[in-house]
C-alpha cells in the first residue's frame, strides 16, 4: 500500500491510499487544462500521458567533482519523455570542460546544451580535463 497526498484545485489536500496504480487528475490553471499523473508502486510513471524518465548527471573524473566542478541539474530528476532540458557544466580553477558523454558516446562538446530526452532513463557525464 502507498499513500499519496493529492492537492485539489481549490488548494485543499486529500490522502489517497492505493496498492499499485493510481491516476491523479489535477487542474492546471496556467494552461487551462487537466494534467493526469499515473503512479505505480509509489513512483510517478506518467506525467500528462507521457512516460517519466529519470535523468542523472555526474562529473568525471571524480577528482574534478571533489575540487568543485559541477554538472546541472545536479543529481537525479524525473522528466517527461521527449522533453528538452538544458544541461550545464561549471568548472573550477585548474579544470576545463571537455564533453558530455552518454553510454560512452560524446553527445556534445558545448558546456551548456539542450538535450532532447528519449523514452529511457539516461545519465549524462560531464567530462573535465585538468589544465
């Protein structure tokens, strides 16, 4: 059993308990529509009819991370498939950004770039070189 707190259109909340799958419909006043979120086993699996993918970032080599180089968005986040997200890498003194790598393949040499998400979870590795 999983417990969800649903925020209703009027701002009130309601607790919902479900064993496996739950659909939550919320009104989105910004776009004058309803958004449907599907949850399974306590995790969002669909946002507004699209699969949810997990996007992670990491810094390589580890010493670059330990000395302050960062990849944004930091850590692990959930997004709808087919969304575009902006990734950026920030260097500290002594380091130079080299590339963004996914599954061993360079996908960009730009320090900041827009990535189009697919339907699978993905980890973007920001690679830095010592100078």
